[in-house]
C-alpha cells in the first residue's frame, strides 16, 4: 500500500509546491499527490511562462527529498461550458506535466 497526501493540504500555508513537498516529506510520507489546483488558482508553477523549468525543479525536489509523485489532481472547472477553451488548454497542460513528472 502507498500512503500519500496532497500538496493541496498545505495550500493555506504556502504558495510553493516545493515547500509543500518538504512539509510532506518531513511528516514521513514517501508518496505525493501533486495538486495542480494551487498552480491554477494563482497562475504559477505549471501555468507559468517557465512551466517546463518548474517541472524540472519539482522532479529535482522529489529526488532530493526521496519522495515520489504518484498521482495528481487537476484544477476544478467547467470543461463543457461555452467558454471552456482556455480551461481545456490548461487541463491539457496538466496532463503534459503529469507525463513529465512520471505520474
């Protein structure tokens, strides 16, 4: 069994996914759920201009901490609304990021 928690659990304490990962590792977890909702809400991380560099930084942080990303949560939205084109593009970015993270 793989017991994991999500970076989203720490969204009230930090906007940094990497810092959230540090808190998770310090709590003893070896597996992490990356919550893209935080990045989406503030348009940073995966939704920033340098998103591929962000993914590299997250992967490096995992290696440093000895943790593994095993799942993710995409942002919440309305994918079938008339104005959903941007949200669908952002969701596709999430899927691409998951591939780069090995999720």
